[in-house]
């Protein structure tokens, strides 16, 4: 059986070699950001989020910590911190799962099947239960306003308070500028 550090290394490398854009933090494998796209044929389609992943020392025996860096309107995601309320990640995690499962199964399932009865965002849960059409519209507005490629180029939690500035600056940048930031 391989050690947790080898497993961590293998899982992160597997994620980096997949179709996901992975950006390490402080040149280590404990913290990194992953570019995540909303599931096709869903109200989140077209949205792009920067997901912060923190691996605990006991990974894979203990679950990774997952959070959205840019805003998303969802009952099970805290709007301010980006924390995710996800049973499989927080309570039912097993060493059988890997990081690809998080991005290919768990997060898409979370967006496709929100659980308004266990909310971190009470406003989203309430709106979803009372007026699904208005809820869907607000999700799409958030995707347009906060979840585009230019919004994740240099997102840090402190910058989220200046949302208008981020979107104004981002609209002037070209694809070349964005590509330049992704590969330092």
C-alpha cells in the first residue's frame, strides 16, 4: 500500500494530466486551484469557477476541503466564503475516491441536484423552493456576472468585494491576456 504522500502526489498529477487547469499555490501539492466548468445542459452551463482545494495531511483518509473562489448562487454553497456543503466530501469521504471524482462526479452532481433542505445559502434555498423560475434566472445572472473566464484570471478572496472592478477590467482583456496568466 502506498503512503498518503505518494497517493496525494499521484492524485494531483492525475488531475493535472486531465482536462482541468490546475494552479498550485506555494509550489506545493497541499493547496491548489482548479478551473471548473458548469455541467452541460444545466442552468450553470457556461459558468467557469475557480475552485480552491486544500488537502489535509491525512489525505486520502480525510476529505479535501473544497470552496468556490468566485460567486455562485446555490443553496449548498455559502455565498460569502464559497464553502461547499457536500455530504460525500464532508462526511462520506472514502480513500477509494480521488480528486478526479470531486470534479467529474461530486461537483457536477451538486450543481445538477441542489438540496434546499440542507442549505448554506438560505436565500437560494428559499427562492428555489418558492419560485423555481426566478431561482433559475438568478443562477444564470450570477453565471453571467461572476462566473466567466475573465473573472477567474486573478481571483483572490479579498478581491470579491470589488466585483464591478473585476468585471470591468476583465472585459477589456483578450484571450491572449488570459492565456498568459494561466501559465506563469
